C-alpha cells in the first residue's frame, strides 16, 4: 500500500492510538480531522482513496468507523467536487442517527431508574446528558472497566452533571446488578449472526443481568452493522503493560479489549430505527 504524507499518517496514527474514546466519538473525530485534512491538503483522488482504505482497517473491532468511512467513499464516488463537504455530510448523518437512537432509548427508562453500565459508550454519555437536560431523575452504577478504567471518566462526568453514581470494580458486577432497574451498554459492531462486539466484561454483565431478570439493552445504530459473522470478526488486543502484571518465564499476559456477546443474552437492541427486543424483529411499544 502506498505511503501516506505526514499529515495523513498523523491522522491514521491518532486513530490507532486512541484507546479511550467511545466508538462514536472516535468516528466523529476522525471524520472531522479528515474533512480538515482534505480542505487544507487537497489530496488527489488516489491519495485520498489510499487514506480512506487505511483508516477503514485501522480499528477492526469498531465497525462504526469503517461504516462511516464506507459511506464517505460512496459519496465521493458520486460527487467528488468537494470531498470535505461530503465527509461532513456523513458526520451529520451519524450525529442524527445518534439523536434518533437516544429518543428511542429514553422510552425504555422510567423516572428514577437505576441504570447499570460497563465501559463508557459515547452514545450512552449523550443519553445521560439528554436525561439531565430533560430533568429526568436517574442514577447510575458503573464498573471501573479495567484496564482502561473508562468507568472512572464516566463517574467524573456524571458527578459534574449532578447524577448519583456508584463506581464498582468489574468483579462486583454480579453483586450490584440485582439493584439495577436496567442495564444499558454501547456496541462496537453488530454482526450478521446477531452477535455483537463490546468491551470485554460485557458478556459477564449480560449473564448476570439475565440471571437476575434485569433488562439489558444494547445501544447500536445502523452504522455498526457489520458485513461478517461473529466467527470472522477480529478482536483488538492492546499492550499488556496496562495490566501491571508480573513478568516470568512461564507467565503469559493477554489484554484483549473486546469480546463477542450473543444476542440471546440481552433483552434487545435500540437503534435509530426503533426498539427491537430479542427474538422479535419488530420495534417494541414505548414504555408507558
């Protein structure tokens, strides 16, 4: 594959190195940076196509990034006079999809709900902000989500918003899930066989919620729809130094950030198109 110019390489490197942002925020940031790069550098068609291809493959577990960039490619194939404008149009589409998803998700959250979550989905953060703006009462139980500790950042945000939050270790999921009214998590990709990918630990939370009959909803817009089944999805593994593990001749340390969760473990999916309980394929009626 052709080498990128320094500015394009920097854009790609930033995407690869960001292990803290949620998938939607990372996709929006990438689109913003890509539009700025396109306006300032005015890359020729082949150079821009090469950059888009490398960006699409940079974060294989976060399909929303590849999905938005694929839509950019489709737009550029039909109208390449102003590439930056086409990129920004896709950025708006993703933001609108997030807004519509949040509207549907709010219908499943009763006043005073105790919401439990794992990791720190950027879509979920926006939902919490919307609930605060609407003066909806709620509280949150969030795991610290090791090793990245995204839950710490989420707890600080909720504290600033004035939302009561209980921060727990990942190992306490099974202890606290019984005190929640519902579980909400994000989704990095939704596979063709109904499985989805999210931060490791999500499957344990889904199992604990099912045992306690606590509804578990996955926030996943259509930008996360993958074209492959769960047995073909690549799961990103990050540097083991994050774990602070001991070294030794017979010690193997693994830091697999993402895992596959089967759809049958959760209550259903909420997208910009509606609320879809499992195993039904039709939207659910809004909560009274």
